[in-house]
C-alpha cells in the first residue's frame, strides 16, 4: 500500500496534513509514504492547484484539504494495511 501527499512548499494546510499522515503511518509501518509538490509536475499543478493538500491511497484520492485522522486510519485498516 502507498500513501502520497500532494502539496507545495509554504502551504500550512500541507504541513498539517503531513503531520496527520505521519502520525497515522506510525501504526502502519508497511505502508510506503511519499510527498510530491504540485509545482514539480505541470499535470498535478493544473489538476490540484486549488485543492491542496491531497492525500492519495494507492493513487486514488482519499481526501482533499483537511485530513481527518480517524477517517485515514479507517481507510488504511479497511484496505488491510
């Protein structure tokens, strides 16, 4: 399983989302995590410029803007992480 955080530098909501995702992933060590800046990819920038942060689970949108910790935990548990 793979969780990706899409954001950009200087985004306070992205900082909050990162902290929440990292807190949740402590309990799921087998889940891979990476973070991508939409500024580094023209397609991501066009698609998500008004919606960051975005959390993807296995390349599918899980949440946009604010990450709910309990919802993320439930999604990972449901997916078998």
